C-alpha cells in the first residue's frame, strides 16, 4: 500500500481522451447523447448515431436514433433506423422503425419495416417505402394498448 517503489511506466494510466461529446459503443460506432436537461432550438444534423433524452424544436436527421421516454421532438425525423419512446410532433421517415409502448407520435410515418409495441400511440398516415408506391392508409389514430402482441409491418403486412 505505502511502498517506496515508484510505479513503472507501464502501470501508469493516462486519463481517457475527450471526444467532443461523442461516445463509442461496443461495436465501435460513434454516437452522441443529448441529455434530458438539454433543449435544442433548430435543426439537428448528425453523421453519427444519436440518443436523445432532451427536447428538440427542429428537424432531426441522423443514422440511427434512440429516443428516451421523456424526450420531445417537435419537428421532422429522418433516420436509417429509429427506436422511439418519447413524444414526436412531426413526420417520421425511417427504414427500420420501432415505436415503443411509451411513444406518442403525431405525424405521418414513412417506413420500410415497422414495429409498434402495445401501448404505442400514433396519430397520422402510414406509408410504406416501396418502389411500387403502396397506397397510403387514411388518417387514423392507433392505440394498440389493447393488442396482445406487437404489430410488425414489413414488405407484407403481418401480425406477430
């Protein structure tokens, strides 16, 4: 514990380098976190993945998006994939979209693959991203809290 020997250079640890608010996950991808006490007014464009717990008043464009339960996005969302748990007041466009049970969406949804957990609420039109131009579903309010299994829509509509 209290020895007179000095630590060898190999055992000395240097502090981790800062990376401007970006974090690397286990797969090596970089993502940025917008904390719950952060409010952004204006559009947010990111080349990295985003985890949003705060409030955004503007459009969000990113690779992959994870939205926390208390988060509010008032604007359009465009992402390769999105897992939404908070409130979105605006249109959403994502290839892979997961709407969690706590999500409240007001706006049109364009998707390739869609999963809606029981309890997730959406008010808007759904349109599948397909080359054939699948017909839009008319405006509707969906409250799937009474559905036993989550609804999964892909290239063909199906119930899991």
